[in-house]
C-alpha cells in the first residue's frame, strides 16, 4: 500500500435492508472506516480491492451498500457484498442496484446512464454530467436521491450536490481540506 495517495475517489451507495456484514474470521472493519482507509492508504483500484479483501467488512445499520471506486488511470469498479462474499464488478457507472446481478440491466436509471454516456463517447462536461445525474435521480415519496457526484480525475476534483439541489454544487479538491 502507498504511504500517500491522493489518487482515488470513491462513493458509497445504499442498496437494500439486508445486512451485508461478512463473518469469515478476518478482522472486522466497518464500511465507513474501510472507505477512509482506501482514501488514505491506497493509490489504485487494485490496492483498494486488496484492502477490502483483507478484512471482514461490516455495516452498523443492517443495510447493504456498495462502493464505487475509481483511480487516476480512469479504472473504476464497484465493490459489493452478496451473501457475505465480496464481489468486484468493473464498471464506470453505477446506480443503487447490485451490479453483480443481472437485475441492474433492468434498471431504467442505469440504462439511461449507459446510453447517454455512449452517445457522448463517454466524455461529458461537468454540466452535462450533472444534468445526466439529475435526469437519473430518484424523486419519489418514499425515496429520494440524497447525493450525486461528478468526478474530474484529470484535476482530482469532485462536484457534489445534496438532495438534487443543483443550485448548490460543491467543488471539492485535495486543497479543500488542507
């Protein structure tokens, strides 16, 4: 593992109300702590995967999550836990559905992401990317998209909106916390 990184970005997405915790006998690590460790210690997607494989990942709220991890090279994966097993899926777009299941291909939101990215040869401006995320957001009585993030890997920045409020887009870079 690298001593310092500043080479990765990640995002956590909720899935369902099934406990994803692993119990294989390895040291347990809560998902938010694992995410922080990835950001602090890993310089690549491969290092992040190795870190996740070395622990039993736990969740405190009895829910399942998956994490989207990308690095400076542009490689992206989704890490998720199904029946106590870590699954890694190569993907550069993700919604709140299990990527290791065929079910994700039945998701209109996911299919819209895939199609629009393909139409633009996978290159969007920050504004186009944020518009796309708003177009695939959820806004139902019982569930609403809580946050959306656009990653700028060339400049190591991310653009974050909460509760679909694009009038308040937060730009975050490594300088933000220095």
